[in-house]
């Protein structure tokens, strides 16, 4: 019997306080998500509809199989910037004719669907997800191309959008473009670089330069239709493979194309029947205390996420600040690494390294549940080789080839963020709970470090420290770092794939594991040199 016995007390005061704090944070995230849902706002959405067009979300809804889930990715992109939350694109994984596909839809109601620096990062992230997980890519195109005022940040790196499309194709991953409207300049290369292209009569406009630009460049008089209309591309240029009568017809053709791909997943598939956890997912709201300095037991989370709450813990009495073990989620096997006490010591690092190697031997995907303040500092720990052991864990995470998924539940600070497979370590997916915080270190600690360093510098110069200025500086830095550590901000920067409701964790992990299963799941025994 390996079912976890959760020790959480849902009737207790701690639970109530944590749950109320989590609910408040969820409301804040929902408010931001609503901004993304609103697209360019009432005026632009109304104008779009008057033109007889569907919104980006309606196009996606019509494209995916009825009643199937759509795992939206990076909905808070551009939060905290001058651009609309959502970054003028709606992206995610949806099931089309039974095939899990990456869907990237421009939102034409936001600045003509143009790509600003955040749109670009969002689309490139989706391209990576499609390539790593072998997901067919469907682009729902209607974009005025680069956001011209920020072109210096978009133009040069933006070339990767088109390179990615052909690399997907070269990797045998189908790319499909349904062109709903304008697809100018660089945007013309989205259909240009896609395997399958659908264009819509009197709606698609695909040209390198529109009539005004052509007039400027060569003096030639032209119009939209002769330069880049669907009829012209279907009959003359050959850029359109399918000619749709209207938007609905284009979606229908897109679905037909997917149904003819003869797509087969290459993963091993689920290995067991799906059993629901023995504990209520609602209770996931009340586990993480609002003060992240207070530790919580990640087994209470695992018990509410994994099949049948069944968990075989590995080395439970060794390096107990990191909980490791084997479980299944929606029938897919996973190895879990979850921080139990925040700090990572040498034993925890060595245990993680061994565990990651074992997962690679058995081709088992890994799930990292973050709540870490980083690796332990101090004389004793340095002398006992904490750098060496932390590096060992980071080596294992970096070179492991089984799919990784990270969920930031609480703290994710310092090199602990790296060792637990933070963004730079290429987890297939990374989500954050509203309770998460991530930074080089905690805001108070960071402000304290700056204060100590600047006081020492002042004293070394023979000056005297102005105590009130020092206190004000500390307060200001702490507030800045605090604001930059919250999940909406990090999500805005594309440092995660979304902030999720803790209660949805199991469903989202199941969707991710199923998407991951589109490609092969293969471990390695090839790691960097481990310094023993
Ligand atoms: N960069 C920045 N902003 C842009 C833009 C661009 N490339 N294209 C459009 N916008 C802005 C418009 O200024 C307008 O802003 P406002 O409403 O705040 O004034 C908003 O997006 C909507 O544009 P509008 O022209 O009213 O929308 P539309 O739906 O009628 O037409 C386009 C959309 C994209 C077809 C049209 O705006 C256009 O042709 N844009 C230029 C495309 C281009 O040449 N791009 C080259 C990129 S390399």
C-alpha cells in the first residue's frame, strides 16, 4: 500500500488563511486574464465583427474538436509592459480531428494583430514547444506584421519565426497556415514557409508589400486583390493550396488537412488506467502559506495530483528536504522531485542526481515541484562541497533527456531555480501557481545584501552611512524586487507558460503529458563529468 496519507487539516486555521490568500491572488490573475480575453477592447472587437469576421478565440473554438480542452499558453504575455496583456496573439494546444496541435492565432483586434517584442517571444516559445513535443503547428494568420514603433526589437530576432516553421517541416512536423486576413511583409512568409495553406475569398491578403509600398518602390499601380488576394494565389501564384469561401470554410478545410496527415504519436502512451486522487483537488488552495518562509509538505500536493494518491517515495530518510518518488498522472508514469523544506543541501543534491539518472534509465518523465530558497550557504556547507554537489544536480538536470515539467508552487530562488529545472533548463512546460515567487533571492535578503555592500563601500571611502537614506533605499529595492518576483510579472516576461489555478494542476499536467507523448520519450546515460 503506497497511497500517501495527507496530514493537511482542511478545517484548521492555517488552511483557511492560506486558502483565502490563494483565492485573493486568483482573483488578481483572473482580472489580468480578462484583459487578454477582451482583446483590443469593445471598439475594435465590434469593428472586427462588423467586417463579418470571427475573433481569434472563436476561430480556435471552431477549429478544435467539440468539447475538447484547449490548453492556453502564455495568456499573460506582455503583462507589465506598454502592450495589451496577451501580446496580440492567442496560443495553445488543442485537439483537431483527434490530433494534438499547437495553435498560434494572431488577434487582429489588437493593433491589427501586429507582432511586438512580447508577441514574438510568445510565438517563438510556441514554436519551441511544437518542435520539442512533435506537435503539428496551425497558424491562424491575420497580422499587420511587425509593430513598427518597436521594430528594432522585432525585426532582427523575428527572422526566427520563419526559420522555425521550415525547421518544424524538416523535422517531419506538419505546418498549416489558415490565412484569415492581412498577412503582409514578413507575415507573408508564414504561409510561404508552411506545408499547407488555406486562403479565403475576398479576405486573405498576402503580399510582400501593399499597394502604397509598391507605388513607392516601383511606381506601379495595383490593388489588394491582384497583389495578394486568395483568388490570385489559388490560381496564379500557387501560394494557396486550398481556396475557402469564408472563415467557416477555411476552418473546415484546416480540419480536413489534419485528418489527412495520418498522424501517429510516437510516445509509449499511458501505462495504467486513470484513477482519481483520494483527496479533493479543492484543498490544493489551502496548502501554500501566504508567507513563503513557512514550509509546507509537498506530499499534501502530490496526494491531490497523482493517480490514486499513489506515490513510492525514493530515499525518504536521506536528504529529506527534497522529496523524490514515482507516481502516475492520468496513467502516465512520472518521477517527482518536490522541495520539502526550502533549502537544498549536499545530500538533497546527490539524491536528486541519482533520481534523475534513474528516471533516464527507465524513460520516465520528471515533474519538478518548486518551493526552494536555493542551495545552502555558509562555511560548513562550502567546506563540505555544496557547490560541487549543487553542480552535480544541475549537470543531471541539464543533460537529462526525458521530458521535464516544472510547477512553481512557492519560492523558486537562486540556483535552486536552476537545479529544479527553471526556465533556462528547457522544461517542456513550466507553470506557476499564483503563490509562486521567483528571483535571484528573496526581496528582503536582496535589499539587505545591497545595503551591506554599499555601507562597506561608504566606510571604505572614509564616509559615514546615512541611516535614513539606507533604510529608504532598502525599502525601495525591496518593493521593486517584490513586484518583479510575482507570477503575473514573470508570466508577462514569458518566463513561464502560464499562471494556473492550483486546482487545475492535475488536468493541466495530464494534457501536457499527453502532448509530450506525441514524440518519443527517451532517457540518456550521457551526462557531463560529475565531480565526486
Ligand atoms: N505597427 C504598429 N501599429 C500598427 C501597425 C503596425 N505595423 N499596423 C496597424 N497598426 C495600428 C494602427 O495604427 C491602429 O492603431 P490605433 O487604432 O491605435 O490608431 C491599429 O493598429 C489598427 O489599425 P487599422 O489600420 O485601423 O486596422 P485595420 O484592421 O483596418 O487594418 C492592417 C489592419 C494591419 C491591415 C493595417 O493597419 C496595415 O496595413 N498596417 C500596416 C501593415 C504593414 O505594412 N506592416 C509592415 C510590417 S513589416
